[in-house]
C-alpha cells in the first residue's frame, strides 16, 4: 500500500502543497513497509518540522532498514527542533522516538552509541 500512498501524495503535490496529514500518512505507510529510502526522500522533499508520530515512524523505517546513522540523525534533528513542533502539540520526541532510535542502534550492534545516548 505504500506505493499507492506515495503516488497519491505525488499527484497531490502536482496541484497543491499537501497537508501535513497527507504527508504524515504517507510517511507512516512507507514506514510500515520498511521503505526507509522512500521515507528519507519524503522528508527531504517536504522540508518541514516533524511531529512526534511522524518522527518515530521515520526512525522506525530507518531501524527496519538497518540504517542506524539516519535514525540517529533524525532523532538529533528532532531534539534540536523540539521547542517548535513537539511542544506545540504537547508531545516529546524523547520517549517514543528515542526508543525507536535505541532499537536501531541495538539491531546494528552499536551498543556503545546506545549507552552514550542513555547517559546524555
């Protein structure tokens, strides 16, 4: 189904700027299918701050694609932007997104980075 969601978003982009809900739904569909490359392309194309759910979905896609570097980068970006997108919605990336990132590090045997993350 991720291909359908991606095609619908691309068709929508040809006419108008898609809503954040359309964007987030497409990220979630790609994430559920472990399509981390499609997720990263969507994030690059969209260029806007993520909410906690979309951030976690993107990190999870990277985790499932065994790409801990992108997962760690996404979490770092989310924490740097925390005052704007997350606090407005009353959400914090520190729990769900961090857990997804820790899981990505664990699956890639990057336990030293995971310990460093927990300490900080």
